[in-house]
C-alpha cells in the first residue's frame, strides 16, 4: 500500500531509536528516547494559497529531516510505523 498525503502533509519514516548508550548499557523499550529524525517518503501537492495556487514544498522525497518530538500522526502501513505530519512540523533538513 502506498500513502499519498494531501495538501502540505508529508509521510516520514522515523529512524530507529538508540538501543544502547554511549557506555554500552542496553536500554529497555520504555527508557528509549522517541526518535526525532526520519526520511521523507512522500509529499503532498503543497499548501493551498488564498489565490487558489499551490505553494511548493521545501522538502523532497528522500530528505533526512529533524522534526519536533510529538509531531505528526502515527499510522501502520504493511506492518511499518510511519508518521503523517504537516511540513510546518519539520524543523530542519539534515545533510
């Protein structure tokens, strides 16, 4: 199944959470920090302006991005956890 976001929404695959600390201690699931980086899988058409035109996205498919901690809506597609969020929830593109 493929998700096609609408408007200014994007689909993001979150990066995996760190399972060990720098010192080598294995963290249980409850102690793992929620990931705040991900890869853009799909982008919508763009935000609808007042004059009826669409504005372009600042991110493209394949970009690695940093987003706010509790942004987006989590969905499961084919057993994979993905996020659908507004482009405004994205803080930066990681290069």
